[in-house]
C-alpha cells in the first residue's frame, strides 16, 4: 500500500519518480509508523527496549539492517557475532546490489533499513519546525517534484552533506546514551545485543595519525581520536588520493568531547 501511495503521487500528483532507497526506505518507515499506532508509541519520545520488544515483528527489520550496516555478519547469531571489514564506510545504502552496491555489507535490504532511519531522523530533526509537523514533512518528501538527496535538501534547506554528517553524528551519540534521536533510544536497544552489532569507529591515541579510507555513496568513516597529552594547536587534514582536495560531495565533520 505504501508503494501505491508513492507511485500515485508520481503518476497523479506530479511528484518525481523516486530512487530505490526512497521507495523502500519509505515503505520500511511506514511499518514503524503503523506500529506506533498499534502499540501506542506514536507520541512517546526516546522509545527504548520495551517499546522495541513489544512491537518486534514490526521493528526488527530496521534494527537488523542497521546492525548489518554497522558491520555485523548475518551469518552469525546475535549472541556469537562476527564482523566484516570496511563497515560502515564501504557499506552504501543508496541502491540495491543489482544497482552496483556490492560492498562488504552487500545484501538485498541495503536500500530498505538504513534509509528508513535516515527518513526517521529527518522527521525527528526537522518535523517539529516544519509547517504541519512531521506528517506534512513526510508527505512533502513523498510528493516532492525532486528525487533522491534533492528532496531532502528541499525540506531541510541544507546541503545533503550536512544532513548525512548530522545523521551519523546522531547515530554515534545516541548509541552512547546521549539522546540525539528524538524517537528512539538506540543505546537502550543495542546494549541487549552482541557488541559485534554495534557501530565501531576506528580508534587512535597517537598524536600524529594517518589513515586511508574508501567511501561508498552515502556512507561515512568514523575515527575516534583520543591523543595522549596536551596538543595545542591541533590540525586535521583530509585529502583525496595523491594529496589533492576532496571532492565537494565529501564532507568532514568533528565532534569534540571534553
């Protein structure tokens, strides 16, 4: 039924035909929204394990999909766990495997689960200030004459590089107990699962750190840098291969914790 609404907006309402991740992410998000009504979760902020557990049949797909994006190997149980290398920076969600998305987290639901939470983040972050609220914002994303990142930029009035940086920052903070997602308490849910399902940044305590990353579309590489001693001033340089400037569609963000 979600796809009927989406395609109806394109055929009858002048909306753009959407990308696969918008269509499937929106459909997966609709499962969440239906479950909110079924279980009385719709007006509850910071839903944690109890809410997830009560509606697990409706919520489990996005949780499992996020864990796979973080690097969990689905060939192992939640309790045993194993990770794949290169997650999440080489695990894109902006297309299906048949569309060239063949990274280390390759799976048929790549365009479903993480996009649903990116859309949920958009509702959390911008729905309160949007005319008509979350419902109007989601309707606009469905009915927009734009497609892909452009429709997100229209409702937020920000470049998508900033939106994605905020999304990953929010994931990291919420998984560590700081509520940056309004709707879900990710830390309360994930601490019930194996550590292999968690989002893990690269870590370094060296005063001078160098690292090479390969990035796929929509993804991000995370480094937790905790240099020993007092370093002032500190400089960071991010460059493309060969030392040149990074392309415009790559953004760099820093979250300083003291």
